[in-house]
């Protein structure tokens, strides 16, 4: 479970072996694209929370993301990975997520010639590939890049998680547009809109401060066709970010109603992401046992099994075929 104390800051002055920025590109990126602490304040964002513990926990998640983002703007590997790996294991994925965003932005500025994001994913970022791909998707909310262009640089299956990152970004920084007006960015079409909604659902965990009734009300306000994907994101946040006890998870299960398989699939994705990174906190274990009736290791194994021999992208993308297999497994009583 995420420590209640914020991880040590990753600013360059404290980085192991870190040096000040020397590259003109990096100096420009840092000056143009730095994210201030104020931008992640729940009070500034007008998010809701019921306890200071929840606010501090979720703000800590956002702060760790921003630290990883700034670290990657400032530092080249291997010093970057030293900085990211200095974050406590339960929070490390968020630092890698932030780094994924920064490296994708730097790659975009250089026409992908440096392959920074690819090198991270093929190296020490591999155990955190879920989060790194999500982070890369934040660039869609910051730069005029098409989703197709970004996806062409990512894994054909895991790369879809970039659209989840885009959805989270828009929900976090544009909550009125995303949740009240229910707008979908014009540059999204087809299946990309569905994965975007998974990211929006994940963001509701933060916007509504983990409160099951508020989350359910927000999801119910959307057209029925969008609710499964939103609940998938809620499940992912519940299993990965956590911060709640069993009664809250049970309440979410009831609130999900016909979208329960999608909620369970999100929890399963969280289990696989945690297991792959080698650190499964109590919160993920609790979510899996409450939703799936099995431990996180067994649920993650089911996710990996469902990902074997996926069909090539066609009318149904491989990523969606993967999600459907997991949801079907849950509906048939799997892992209980």
C-alpha cells in the first residue's frame, strides 16, 4: 500500500549522480512543459474528498507522477532509472508513468530519432509497461499529435493504454468538459473513444475521492453505451491506486450492476500491472479477493492467460479481445 509519506522529491539537485540540464532541448522542454504542484492540488482542481487521508493519498499519487515527469525531462538514462527506482516500490509505477509522458514528448520533438520511450520500455521500464504506455498518452492532451501517430510507435496491444492516459488527463485537467459536458476530443474516433473512457473512469477515483455513490452517480449520468468502459477504469483505479476498505469495494460492486464484469476486468488489469512490477500492495490483494474471490497472483495469471494468441487487429482490436476474454471469464465464475 502506498506510504502515507510522500516519496523523496526527484528534483535534479537530489538525483543520484544527477546533473543540471545541459541540452538546449531539455532546457526548453523544462521551461515550457513543467507541471507545477498547484496543478495537482485537489483544492485547486475542486475535486471532492471525505477525509484528509484520502486527499493526501491521491495527491501523493499525482505528485509522484509529476516528479517522474520532471525527472525524465531533466535526466538521461541510466541516471533517470536510478532516480525512478529510488521511489518506494508501491509508488514507483506512477513515477515511471510520468517519465513515459516526458520521454514521449521529447521523442516527438526530435521526430522519434532518439527512441527514448522505446529504450525505457525495452529496459528498466519493462516491468512498468502498463504505466509507461499510459503516461505516453498524456502527450495527446498537451501536444497537437494524432492518436494514430502515437499508437504507431507503441506496442499494438499495450499501446492502446495510451488512450487511457489521454482520458485520465482530460478528466483530471478538464473535469467540467469531460464529466459535466461529456465531451470527447474531436481527434478521437472509433475504438479509441472507448479506451479514452476507461481513462475517464479511472480519473473518477480522484475526482470523486473514491466515494462509491458519487462515482456511481457520475457514471450513470453518461449514455449507457459508455458505462462499461467507465466502470472498467474505476476498477483499475480501485485495484491499483486503492485507499479504501472492503465495504467500499463491495459497494462499488453493487453500484456497477450490469457493468460488474467490466469493473472486475479493471481490477484484474491492476493486479497484472502490480504483479509484473514485482510489488503487489495489500490494497490490490484486497480488491482481487473482494471482486474475484482469489488472490492477486491468481487474477494476474488469468490476465496473462487471456492475452495469449490474441487475434490480429481487425473490426475488434486485439486489446478489446483481451478485455472481453477477461470479462467473460469473470461472468463464468472465473478465479473464485
